C-alpha cells in the first residue's frame, strides 16, 4: 500500500490554518524548507511520491 504524503500534509495544514490562522506563516515556511531540502538532497532511499 502506497501512501501519498502531499494530500495528507495539505489536509492537515488546511485544518490547522482554519483553527489557528497565525500558523499560516510557519506552515508555509516549513513546507518551503522541506521541499527545498528534498530538491537539494533528493529523497535518498525513501520511496515518497511528491
């Protein structure tokens, strides 16, 4: 069974933004940092579908 992380992360982020709107800046910053790190270093041995 393969779990696509992007839709799950998006759903959780959307719910958190609705509950606590101030989290938007942190969620966007963390997302950009993670995507940048994955882009630089690759996914290595992980089999994640982004």
